[in-house]
C-alpha cells in the first residue's frame, strides 16, 4: 500500500474516532458478501426509489437535481407526504465504508441537515406512487473545492409524513472540483454461450430439442436476444463467444439464423475471443484426467472458427461460481492456452488495509503458474445484478454506487491504477438499460477509462500473485467415469478410422458429439447429461462397426499344406485396408503369412488362408480383422479344425508300396517270358566260342550263312 494511501486511511480512522463520520455505520474490514443486501428499513411503509441524480458527477457551480418516486406500500394513508434530501459532507475513502453507507438505514441521519425538501400536494393512498424532485442550489452544496477533495459523499432521500420519517433510500454524490485526476481502466468481457445442447445422431447438426431451445432464447425477451442487445450498447464491450452456439443457431430456425447473423455483424466492432468448442467444463476434464478433451475443443474451435470473424482462441473460462482448484487451473498450461478467466468471487480486495488489485494475476497450479483474470466481484454484481448489492437499487443508484467504487479505487494510489475487469457469468440475464447507463457513465467519468478488453489480455505477465484452493470438486460437474467413457469412445473411433485412407468421413461429427455433454451448461441438468453421455458413447461406438468375417464352418485338414477360404465383408461407405488374423489355439496347426487386404466400400472379398498341419489334433481357430497396427476392428469368428495330416502320409506309403510291388512283378514276368528254347540254344553255342569285344578293339565274327538263314 502506498504511503499517501496509508495516510488517508489513518486520517479517515481518526475522523471516525472523533465522530466526524458518525453518519456512517462502522463496519469491520470484512469483504462484501455475495448475498443480497437487506432493505434499509423494512418497517417503514413507504418505498423510496431514486430515479435520477443530475449531474451524476457534480462540479462547483452546478445545482444538484435529484428525482425520486415515493410509493406507499403500507396499509394506511400518508396524510402529509413530502420528501427531503440530505448530503454527507465527508468523503468516503474506503470501499467497505461505501457498503456501510448504503446499508445504514436511518442511523446517523440526525447529524446531517436537510438540504432540500419537496412537499406532495395530496395524501398518499396505500399502493399509490408520486414523483418528487429535490434541488440543491450550487451555493448550498457547501463542499470544499480543493483539488484533493474529489470523491464520493453520501446522499439520502427521505419520505416524510409531516415530520415523521416513513421511507428512505441512500446513494452517493460524486464531487469533482477538478478534472485533473488519475484514471482507472475498466474492461468488460461478456461470455456468449448457449443452453444445454445436444447434436443430432451423427453429430453434424443440432438436435430438434436444441434448435427449439435456441429459438426460444433468441426471440424478443429471450436471454440470448437481450445479451446481444447488451453487447451492442458499446464497442468497448469484449465478447468471449462459443463457436458451437453460433454454428447451432446458424443451422436452426429462421429466427436463430437471423440472430446469429446479426450478432456476428455486431461483433465486428468488438474485441472477440473464441472459447473452446461447446464451452467445456474444464474442471470435469481435469478431475477425470482428460485435459486432452479441452485440447480437442480448442482444436475444434481453431478448425471451425467464427465465420466472418478473425477471433483468437486460447482463453479458458472457469466453470461455477467459486474459484477453481489448482488441478482445474492447470489445464490452462496443459492445453497451451494463454490464460483463464476466474469467477468474480469476493476476496480481500475490499479490505480497508489492502489496495484493490488489478484483474491480471499469476496463480499457482499443479502444473506451475498460469495467468488468470479475476473480475472485480462488486463491480460485476453492480453490472449484472445490482439488487443483490442493494435490494432497492435503481439504475440511477447503481450508476452512483459504481462511480463511487471506482473513485475510491482510483484514489487508493496516486500512480499505477489497477486494470479492472467486469465479467458476468454464463447465465447472465442482461438488463440493457443498466448496461447502457453504466457504460455511458464509465465513458464520461474523468477517473474511469472504459478500455477494450484486448488491452488487458495483451499485457505482459502480471506481477500480482493470487491463490487458488488446493482441491475443490463441484457436485454438479460431470463425473470422472463419464469423462473417461467419452474420451475412450472417441479413442476407439479414431483408432478404427485408421483402417481407411478417408478417416475424416468416418469421424465426421464425432468431436461435436463427444464435447456436447462436457459443456458447462449441462450442470443445470445432470440427469439429462447422463442420458446424453450414454447416447453419445453408443453412437460413437456404432461407428466402429461395419467390418466383419463371414461365419466359417468347421473344417477337416488332412493335407500338410492347404488353403482355407475366408470371406471378409466391408459395410462401410469407404474402402478399408485390414489384416486377417487367423490364430489356432494349438501348435498342431500353423497359419502362413497373410498380406493386408483391401476391401472396397460395401463389398466383400475372398481371402485364401494358407494352413500347415503339423500333427493330428482338434483345434479351435479364431479369426479377426485388425488394423495394420494390430487394433481389432471386427468381431471374432471361431471354428474348429480337425487336423489329420497322417492320413495323407499313410496314403502316400500305400501308393509307394503298390508301385514297388508292381515294378517287381513286371520284372519277374519279363524275365520269365524271355527264357525260350532258341535263346537257350544260342547260349549253349556261344559258350564254347571266343568272343571279341568290338569296344575293346576286336573284330566281331562274321555270321555263318546257316546262322543268317536261321535268323
């Protein structure tokens, strides 16, 4: 805390001790709680609503005009109605004291004079209302005009019945004797996300229920219609949009299509960040050990983008109303995102001993530090639900309170004002008049600079350090078992798609289906989300069917080597390349090597499987199709093979023996037929005669004439 800031606070405390600020009910340094503020005094019968403070920022020489409405909510007539205005002359310098002032009720009013009164001409009947205007002339404002006196003062409008107080509302006067004041940058970032949605079967188009829900929300008076109108109030309003919402709206009814077109056209004038597809619940993904699903959503956003816009991605938005735990925030770095937007939770930023921190900070996670943007809780509540801060808040009092908060923040430091962020929640029902009034006031107040959100998101790594809880699990987030089921179903589909050279055809719409039940929006309907998870897993798994083997009858293998015909079927719309894995359970039968099989789309082919019989046996054989990496892509077919290769061997032996016997019998028969008388006589004649072998150089004897004749 700076020395001037400390001195101011010490002075403020001293004044409180001497009673100078007894007008304000003293409070401890507790932070502003997110619970709705009670009515200032519910026992008073008249409700006072301040409808205008003009000028919103009062300068020396200007008259103050305050308009209010008095409504008699009691059962009795207010006979002498009138209104009175009081101004506290002491500047409020601590944020906690601003809250104390608005909730002080009737305490301390006796110490302030009535600066203006406005009588009402007629009695105020039960249920009746009347408008009043109170004017404080410039000469009667009676505030110091020194340069260092600027800032908020308390202002009260009372309803009176004669001299009796019957109603009250408090707000603030913003005093500015000089425009030479520091400026605090304030950025607004609005999430534009849809309701719980589901894709139709196939995942490429939204379901009928989704289209009907979007049509209702984009009609006049619908949340998304009002949200688009609020965004259009000022070009400085940044938008974090879910591309899946615009895609679903563009594929819906004429009304949703028109809304998507109008919003896209409007966003051209704004700083736009594309959220991960379907706005995934990063807490569920983290606790289910599948940050890869958030990575998938980021990649899907990068692929689809926002038609007609150049919107960077890389910003995550924490789910829920409480701070995420360190495991959840770690997803930021695990998926390569730039930063995470935290919920606008109350912290020590309103303590009177601590200056208000800027939105950008570094928070420690289980994966190391990451950049986080923490919206200012009170300013965000004033922007989105001012009745939660002050039950009787009007547009005028909301503006005055917001400017008072920013004035105190600006005065906390004479240099280096914090860059603040206002970030509504996902389900924000935008009130366009409030948004218009606040953005206009921010643009006109000399101590505020309504800055584009890009100036915040593009800053260097912040010096401010923040803390996150170690472990927090919201009971409404998707259960880890369901997260894993979605991730595993997608993994099976992706692996199965590897059997074709056109995997995109098989996977078309799968990512949309898997990411849909992971959306944060489904936290409001856990039962519907669980049903959607089951439906998505079943539909994605159905994409892993279509390849099969025709039933194989039991076979008898009697040859040592043979072939088995197997029919492979492909019911897919794309060709598939598979391996046929045939596996006998015993070593008595072996299967030869098989080449990959290409099966055209919606066709079948016959594969000849080489078999090698090694011994007699009865063996169960399994057949299945796999991808080239071994992943099974078909059901298993089983059949029994009766292997008897000895039958073939015995047959061969028998045939051999028969051939040998035949050969011997042929030889014997031939020999017996060759032993005639003539051949025997010749043998005897030749027995006593020398023989000359021609081959050894002798001369063959000449034949006798008688022998020739015999021949």
